[in-house]
């Protein structure tokens, strides 16, 4: 892949030593699986997460990923250094990834498999990912895709699914439907695994004693004002984000695996293909992972659960509450309705995990506020602030 520096490069992330820090997280099981979710270029935050893990002496025994999470996980397993990942992220520009499939759109029109050509994405993958099959890798790697013909999930690297090209699987996991053509993996036509599961913690947890999962794609559903004026691609990506957000929260609410540290970098203010903010994304990943790792203590030695926990209070603005009951339907253990058909919390304060709170986002009048007792969190519905970027170069 040929990468051309921009005249206005992204701010460089802070370079940090790989020497383990004084704040080493010591109370971790030996078999830790790292799961990196999809989220377009917001996934550059994964590079910062990897650096925070390195500094604390945490060496996962297995990696799993979807889309850009699969790309970075595969590069890591293949031995690409964090400094090299950072340099590539800072230099990447739109022209290196998106080239319109003019001929296909002209000749095939609606039957064209994609809006953009396969070549640039394929080159990006082959330039970062180890060649050969999953069986030849030095440690376990799982790449999450969807067989688009059968409508089934395909996680390459699992037993019986190891004798395929790593490059082919990673390309397919990054092949956002409609944007890029599906990829052929072992004779199956596969697309972005986020279509079914953007954060494959259930599969990755098999055989692990603890899971570190990084969500960069759909945690923050900030308001996108006047979305219809931004074109069909923006509308499609917005719909995909909403879908992934719903699927992911459902999966986390049903999670029954080993203890999980859920890291959610603050990247929701950027869109999926914000090329000019790579450094910001990397720093956000580092900050979120360092904070979560330094808070978790020995909780990942627990039998299960999603961490880190915090104590929060829940308040309902009675003037705004319209009595719709959505919060009660979504979180009956937390919320209830009084005799005046106003919502209230069964108990407040209460213990809160990073996977809790979907009902807060779904309140149509933003009547519910959650406040952490340590003052680090205060939120009503994340839709309160606009988050759509201006167009990037």
C-alpha cells in the first residue's frame, strides 16, 4: 500500500515507553482474552489500549476481533509493533482506502457488489496482517465474519476453521456491506462480522479465565442533527451503528462468561471514517484502558460479571417523565412506576457496570439522569449533544 502524508496530519499521540509502569495490574488470571470491536477508524483507539496493556505487563493468550478490531488484532499477533501501528494510522488518508467503483456502478448499477473498489482495502490488510493460515500463527486469533449467503456467523480461527488465509478472513471482516465487496474465505462469501456481533466476547471467552473487551463502535449514540442532509452513506452508517448498538447491548446483558473488563474509549464524538483524528483516537484508547485497568483491582478473579463497577444514583425528572414505561420494560429490576404513572428507581444509589444503562438512552424525553458517586459520570440520554463530524479530507 502506498501511503501519502497529508499536509495537515493528525496530532501525534503521546509516545509512551513499553516498560511496565508502576501501576501494574497484578491481580489478573493467567489466561486473558482480548476482544477488539469494530467501529471504522475509531478503532485506532485499540492501539492505545494495547499500549496500556503492555505498560502493565498484560500479555493476552488470545485475540479476537471484528472489522478494524480484527485487523489490529491480526497485526498484533503477527508482530507489528505499536509504534509502527501508530505511524500507519497517522498517515492513513481517505484516498488510501476509498476509491469509487466507477466501472461497476456504470455497467452493473444496482447489481454492483459495492460502492468502493476492493483493492485499496485488500492492500491495507495484506500490508499489516501475517500471511499464511490461522494454524500457522504464534498464538490464537479469532476473526469474526458473517457468511452472507447462509446468514450465519463464521469465526475463523476456531477449531475446524483454521486452515484458511488470515488475510482473506480479515479482509472479509472489514468488508462493510455495500461499501466493499464480500470476501471469499475458504469458499464462503463473507462480510463484516458486526452485522451479527460487533464485539464477539462470547466466542472469545471460551477457554479464557478473564476477558478484556474494547467497544469503540456503538457505545455512544450521540445525536446526529439533520442526518438526512448528509446523504445515503451517512444514513446507512447511522442505521448500522444503531443496529450494532442494540445487538451489542443485548449480548452484554445476557453475558454469562468469565469476568469481563469492558473498556469504552470516549470516541463517540467522531464518525466512523474520521481520518483526521487518528492521534486523538489512540490517546482516547490509552486513557480509557489505563483507567479501567487501574480501577479493576482483583475483580477479574471473580466468578463472573462485567467491570469496573461504580456506585451511581438514578434521578427521574418528574416534569419530563410522560409515563411511557419504556424504562420499566427494559430494566424492571431497576425501574418501576408509581401511582401517578411516573418512573422511579427501586433503589438509589446502586452498583453499576459499564454494560448497564441502555434504558437511560431509550427515554424519549431524557427524564433520567445517572450520576456516579465519585463525580466521574453524569449523563442523561447520550442523544443530548451533537457528535457528527464535518467532512474529512
